[in-house]
């Protein structure tokens, strides 16, 4: 069994090393050994670490940009995806689908882990 780390993007175990970089043949991601050591941790408003596939609850009303609708307090969001640091925009570090609203990005500061 290999002691190489799994791909941080797609969790593939088919990674290989090319000099100082690790490579994933499935998604094409390259990362350094230092990036593995300082893994980006996203935490909810209570301080719990969030991982892909977790369920969270919205803790305050969220106005949706370009719409008159609002995501209400207590809305449950299942199967979130934590974004890599290079894909985070304006602090929105969670990608999810909310029933009745569709796909959107949320800030981890407005959710709590279930």
C-alpha cells in the first residue's frame, strides 16, 4: 500500500509524486507536500470543523442576491462541499444545494454543524 496522500480535491488514491509535487491523474490537481501539512480547515459558527458531506443548519436569515426570497433561520442543508482555498470568493467557503433555492455558496460563519 502506498504512503502517498489522497487527492485533496477528489479523494482519489491514484496519486503519484513528481519531484516536489503530488499529482492526481483523475482530476489533474497538483499540490505540494507543504500544502498537505497545512490543510485548510473550515469551521462553523460553533467552532466545529466542517467536512464534505456534512449537514448544517442556517443560523440567521439570508437574503438572496438578485431575488426577493430569503433563506430562513433553521433551514437544514445536507451534503455540503467545502471549497478549496483557491475557489473561495468573498468568504463563501461552502458549496451546497438548498431545497427550494438551488445551488449556492454560503459562508461558514452563518451555519452550525448538525
